[in-house]
């Protein structure tokens, strides 16, 4: 399992496209923070704006992570199948569980690194006085747990898919459904009988935690 973990992690860290995406996302978050930062010198105004800015930056951080997770996980196993390398892995002394857990831990490690990489941008909101370190920590924990859960789901999709393209499409659709689309039926339908079911589904969406 450790061998698979190191191999996958090195591949992720050496991926130029992945590095470019992370750098671009960092610049986008930094740009939003600069545009939203209040110009007033009144502390009460800065503090109120700080809470608003923190909410926007945190939602943007979550959206970037959720856009990153399917791209990272959905092709992890299906790509091995397309290149006929998965059969070679099965024929080794490694158990199927060791292979999957090695890939999963590599994905989780990359997600932890992503959250830590974007943490300085969110931490700048502390300077406004509108939020404290406890709120910042709670937001980062929600993002990390969401990324890990969705990463596991996308890895399962990759294991069941036959091609990388189908795995990627199914993973993005599933993440979109779990993270945001649970709100749409409540907005579009007026049947009272559906509300208990919708309220049961809603906790699976991390966006609900930030909006509330």
C-alpha cells in the first residue's frame, strides 16, 4: 500500500497541469480578496465587511476544492484500466484493498496540501476582525472533510467506470448533485410532501453549512 501511495503522490506532485491549476486558483482567490477588501478606515465597517468577505472567500475555496477533487480522483483507477496497467497491479503481491487504499491516501494527502496551500488567503480575513481563528478552523475542517468524502466517492466511480471520460463526467455530475443541486427541488417544486425528504438530503451538501 505504501508503494502505491508514494507512486501516486509523486505523480500528482510532478503533474504540470495540476500545478498550473493550483497556482491559477490561488491567484483567483487572491484577486477576489483584493477586490472585496474594504477601503474604509472605520473599524465597525471593516469588521462587518470582514465577515462578508470571509464567507465569500470560504465558498470560493470550497468551490475550487470541489472542482479539483473529481479531476484528481475520477481517472485514478480508470486510467490504469485504459493503459492496461491495472491487470499488472492485480498480478503483483499487492491486495486489491492495498491498491485502492494507497490511491485513496494519496488523494487525501493532496487534498490536505491543497487546503493548507489556500489557508493563507483565508487567514488574511482575520486582519479585519470580523472572524476569529475558531471560525476559520471550522471552515477549513468542513472543506477538508467534504473533499475527503467526495474524493472517496469519485474514486469509487473511477473503479466502476470503464473509461476515464465516462468516469470524469459521472464524478462531476455526482459531486454537483451532492454539493449544490439538493437545493434546486426545494426552489422549483412546491409540494409539501417532498420537504421532509429534501431536508434529509440537504446535510450532504457542504454549501448548506456555510450558507447557514
